C-alpha cells in the first residue's frame, strides 16, 4: 500500500515508518516538525537504506492539506500528528483544540475529497481517565481529565461519525498505553524538548547525566510499593500493531477500537530498578508529592488486539530499558541538529 504517516517524524511515527517499510509498503512522511527534527529522517534513511519520502505539512492549514491529497494518491493514512503534553494542554487548551481537533478535521476533509478511506488513528489510554477497575477493557467508561485527553476522545468521536456516514470509510483507533524504548539500532528514539514530562525519558536523562535525580511522584499510592503503576509497552511492539491494523482494515472492511498494552502493571520503582540494571548504574531518586491529575494504577486488557489483530506485545521491561538506554547513551543530547 501507499501510506501517508502524518506526524511520522515523531517518536512513534518514526518507529512505525521502519516497520511499514520492512513490510514492503511505500510510505510517505508528512510533518511540521513542531515536536521533532529533520535529523530523524537521516536516521530513518540509515536504518532502511533508502531516502525517506518527506512532505512538509501543517495539518492546521486546510488548503495545504486538501491540495496535497489532490496531488498524491494514498491507500491509507496513519495519523500520529498531535500535541501531547498534558500539563501544557491545561495551560493552552485552545492551541490543543486547534492543533489536534481542527488538524484532524482538515486531514479528514483532505482524505474525503481524495477518496482515501482507511485511517489508523493514535488514540490513548488517557480516554479512560481514572478507571474504575484494572485491567481496562475497551468497553470501560470513557472519561477525560484534561484538555489533551478531551482532544483524543473528541477525535475518536469525529472519526466514528465519519465512519457512520460513509460505510466505505474504515478506521482503527489504537489506544496506546505507555510507549517506551527505542529501535534496536539505537539510531531513533524518544527525544523530548525541554524537561521530560514522562517517566522513561526522565530516567534516561538522569542516567546520562543531564539531570541530577528523578522525582518520584508519590510513594503513598494504593499500589504494592506505593508508587504509580502503568502499562509500559515497547515502541517496536507498538509500531508493529500499526501494520497489523492496516492489514485488518483491508481484510475486514470494518472499524476497530483497540487497546495496545502488555497487560502487565509496572510501578515507578520497578521501572527505575529495571533501568538501573540495564544501564548498570544507579538512578538517584527522591519521593516527592503526587503529581496533580495522576492516578494510581492503569494497565490494559490487551486481549482484543490479540483476537482481532493477532497482535501481542513481545518485548519485556528489560528490553524496553536496554533499548531506551542504548538510544540515550549513543545520543546523549538527542538527534543532532540537521
Ligand atoms: P511526537 O510529538 O513525538 O510526534 C507527533 C508528531 O506530530 C511530531 O513529529 C510533530 O512535529 C507532529 N505534529 C504535531 N502537530 C502537527 C501538525 N499540526 N501538523 C503536522 N505535524 C504535526 O509524539 P508521539 O509520542 O510520537 O505520539 C504520536 C501520537 O500518539 C500522538 O497523537 C500522541 O497523542 C499519541 N500518544 C502518544 C503517547 C506517548 O506517550 N508517546 C501515548 C498515547 C498516545
Ligand atoms: N512519574 C514520576 N516522575 C516523573 C514522571 C512520571 O514519578 O518525572 C510517574 C507518574 O506519576 C506515573 C508514571 O510515572 O505514575 C508514568 O508517568 P508518565 O507521565 O510517563 O505517563 P502517564 O502518567 O501519562 O501514564
């Protein structure tokens, strides 16, 4: 298939690019580099052995998006492009609504005008908020706790309405749990700008000496060791699921909403200890107050993904830590500026 990756220069998109090219697809990356850098394209070329077809594109520019779809033919779109920082979304909700929701609307307009009828969408476990019970199934109550989460829920709903209106349009909403790790080559990985919001990139920056210590947000959660529990999933496993979801849309011609996690809950301290083992160095940390908006425990029931996609996570926490550390230690400051 000829596939467009919107936001394909980002962390998850870059890993999905590699998998899709390995599966023989013809893949084009579109991005505005608002949270990524052209350096990733150089690395993707090194991994795949071929130049990366790239289109500068800002999804907020409807004319540009529709014009692009009018000039190029695609069999499917994978839509990663979004702003994703929870704290920032509380400070600048309108920017999040504009970028994520209006951007998605523009993309859907472009696809509809050009007759492109397959979409894989990056949703998130954030749509479950603070779940009533774990593991979380796809039919759990949806409730969002911040503007970022609201954009993900609204986008799922907009896509759902479009699918309803056009029986030929099929979409897969992939609800990611906590993506971590990096490509086994160490050439691509997570490269956050500024202070990392997420646990794994923060640990990586402590390990490589960019930050003094990790702050563990809360040691008094109702969990086995008192720290927050999440479902960390290796980005390579996650990337594979996108190729499987595209195959599903072609084969089954129906819509899908599915959790992508390992099904295993890991605490902050378990992840810190696993990383210290993989990197063979101590990760200094201090337990501090809980972070506003955090929840105790979230992990997936991933059985639907196994049933309908034949997908399951294969890489364990040690592999996640080993690969995250390989990327960070080989690239202490992230991607070189191109
Ligand atoms: P990322 O920021 O690394 O990648 C997103 C990419 O989209 C970036 O390259 C950015 O420049 C681009 N982009 C943003 N707005 C754009 C616009 N208007 N036009 C064109 N390009 C634009 O993020 P990621 O971690 O790779 O996440 C990918 C997707 O997965 C996002 O939609 C995110 O919300 C979702 N998600 C991520 C996580 C996570 O923890 N990383 C968890 C759940 C869901
Ligand atoms: N966390 C932490 N210190 C940090 C970042 C995160 O203790 O610097 C904790 C956080 O409270 C949560 C877990 O690590 O229990 C995962 O947080 P992250 O932000 O990576 O993912 P999310 O909260 O979105 O699941």
